[in-house]
C-alpha cells in the first residue's frame, strides 16, 4: 500500500523553492572553488632542500649552501603566502623547510668547527698552500715564509695524487682534488712529496688526507708528476 502526500503549496511556491535550492548548490560549489589554493612552489622546494641538507653534516663547507638555500626559499614562500593567503597554501611546509634547514646548518657547522679545532696534532704548526706559493718573479724558489718553516713540524691537508692502492709509503699530496683525480699537473706550490716514516703505511683514497711531519725545502720528483716538487714532508702522522 502506498501513501501519497499532497503538496498544498502553490505552483509558484514550489518553483521558488526549486530556484532557491539550485542557487544554494551553486553557492556551495562556488565556495569550494574559492577554497582551493595553489601550493607555493617555493615551499615545496624548501622542504626538498631541507631533506637534502642532511649532506651538510659532511665536512665540506660548500655543502652548507644547501640548507642556506632551503631557509631562503622557505622565507620567500612564507612572505608570498602572507601576501596572498586566499591564493597560496603551503605555510606549514615552508615553516618545516626553514626549521629543518636551520637545524642541519647549525649542526653541520658545529661538526665542521669541532673537526677543525681537534684535527691538529700536538706539537705541529698548521700551514696552507698559500703560504708555500712562490713570488711571481721567482716561480722556482720558495717564499721567505716557507723557507722559515724548513725543518719545522707542520700539519697540512690535501688529496693524494693517484698512485699504488695499498701499502703506500710515498705519494704526492695536492691542494686540489681536481688536479689529482683528473690527471692535471698541479703548480709546484700546490704539491708536497710525502715520505711516510716507518712503520707508517697508507692506502690510496680520494678523500681529503691530513698529514703531519717535518717539512723539508728540497727538490723532489715523482713518477706520477712531470714538474719538480719544491717541498718534501717526512710524515709521522697521517689520517
């Protein structure tokens, strides 16, 4: 048995209700459309760089640029979102990118400074390749600052020029891993001939090496290098 409910409203009233319902549906659709906002591209990239910032924990200062860029893009995203809150979204992502990048930047910098402060063995003087660079008018002679270090115990970092891969006792230490790894001939002042003192031995590595010993200003030659080497180091420490 079916029941029929009579609608006592007039046709005009029923038409008015139908129009109101249609307008309500349209309004809801418009509100949904207006609620849609584009995700800020800068906030997405900032988050991606925050993840990549993990590599800034490695002891390479150039890698610290990644979290810095992540922070900058995150701040840019926040400013753009603040100016157009009805058009752009991604505020939380931008904040996350800034915070994570900042934390990893601080952590990576702290680790690098700690490594720098503790890498120098006791009793050695830290030197660099600029100190060993000859004057332009005397390219084959060590400068006075380097000559003053003759016979002194020094500490320096560099990269091994390709040589035997195990039980290495003699090798050339270079300033730049580009010269080492790609077959270049480094300038004289960018090379030191290393002689490991017994019983020290090492293996070839493309990583940066830390070497300490007695510096000698005396010409030396290596089978791997065509140019004469101005400096020799009698090394009793390598890491």
